[in-house]
């Protein structure tokens, strides 16, 4: 027992002596540890500060919940370059935010049936075709104004009676060839390719019938046959009969050159926009066979649906009943490439 206590005493004595001999060693170890920690903290602080300086310290990065929700849909659409997910500035697409949208433009000339064609498209629950937006001169004064207008349409921020807003699956408008389209054809072609805008060329096979409609519409703008009101399109048979009661006389002196000019304009348009995804549709083909509209819906990658319009055709029947100087027109076109225009007919 005495020996055990002596052993413990001697051990404590040794430890006490050792601790008295090396307090400076412990101090140095603590200082060294503190220095190492200080260097590590300093280096981390410098790294954090450099990251902070590279980014806007006041900009809070927000994770878009919709981006996560739409990820699956976007993956499904990867093979379709013309599928878009626009983010409007003026409203939220809400539950339709993940629905892809296709962009299109109906390219045509005045009195080619585009008003009727557009109402057919707009009868589809998911198509928004916003009318003749470049009829206003200030929207096409220069390329910048033109681009701003296009951006508003394809961002879904253009509002019209046809707008389906958040649940549009295809959005577009109709663009006349003489409303800046040909003047800025290179810039428009670049824009359409960059934004994957598809073009629907709506043309007339019978340009002579288009001329009749042009002359008659110009006359009604001045006379206003419908109780002092000018209407380019009508919705009742009675209104159509009133407007069709005027039988225009065509200028036969300029008729051939006008027909050639119209053909040339169409040919130039098709050539200048040949690198843009497009489809060519003829008014007469749709009139005689409504199933042609299925081709248009397939082109827009939309489900087939019965398309309807309340518009009533104004000028029907044979040309001999529509032109007051038909005999002179017939003589002018006899033996030319345009003679067949005189006798082709169709029913609406």
C-alpha cells in the first residue's frame, strides 16, 4: 500500500515537473494552431469577396418554379425547334405556362380571302391570329419599329379580339406583301429564322377574281352601299347581295400588265422567303375542299378540329355576271396565259 502511494506520488511529481518545464511549448502550439486557422479564414474570406464583387450584390437569384415544372415538357419538345415558351410582360400564362407555342405569319395580298381564312383559324380553341397589324404605317417605319411589333406579338403581349392569351398554342397575324414585308424582306427573313416563325402563304389561283374584289371594295369605300357603312367582309346573305350588286368595269388597257405584276410579286415573295419554313395554300382549294385546312393545322402542329367562319362570300358565280365590261375583258385575255381565268369557277 505504501509502495503504491509512493508510485502515485512520484508520477504526479514527474508530471508536475514536466508541466513546469514546458509551458512555452504549449503556448507555441496554441499560437501555431491559431495562425493556421487565421490563414484559412482569411483565404476563404478573400475568395468569398471576389465572388461577391463579380456578381451584383443586390441581385437576388430566384429559382423559377415554373422552370422546374416545365422541365419535362421542354425535354419532350427538344426535337421541335419551333416550340416556344413565351413569358408575357402583361399577364401570367398560369396553368398553360408549360404549353409550347408555335409562331406563324399569314402572308398574302389584299382581297385574297385572308379575312375569311383568319376567322377559320381563330375558330380553333388554341390559335390566336391577330389581324392585319402592319396596316398601321408607324409600325413599319423602320426595322426597329417592325421588330418591336413582332416581339409584342410573339411574346403574347399583343391584345386583340382573337387573343386566346395564356392558352394559345399558336400565335400570329396576317401580313400583306405591300406592308413593309418586301421592303424589309432580308431583315424579316432573318427574324423569322432566328425565332422559328413559320409562314403561311395564302394565294389566289385566279388573280382576275381578286382584281374584281379590289375594284369593288374600293368603290364601296367611297359609296358605302350598306346604309352608309363600308364593309370589307359581311356576315349575311343580304349584305353580300347588296355589295355584289355593283358590277365593276376593269381597266383592260392595264389588265395584262397588272396580272403580270401580281404574279411577279408572288414569285419574288416565294423566292425571298424560301429559306424560312413555310406552306403555300390557295384560297380556291380551301373553298372547294375544307379538308385542306387539316394540312394547315398539321403544319402548325396542332390537333385537328372543325374550323368554321360566319363570313359570307360576296362575289360568287361566273365572271360574266360580275364584270360590267366582260366582253372587252374576254377579248383582252383571249389567247394569253390568263385566258383560263375567265372560265374557272367554284362554289363556296
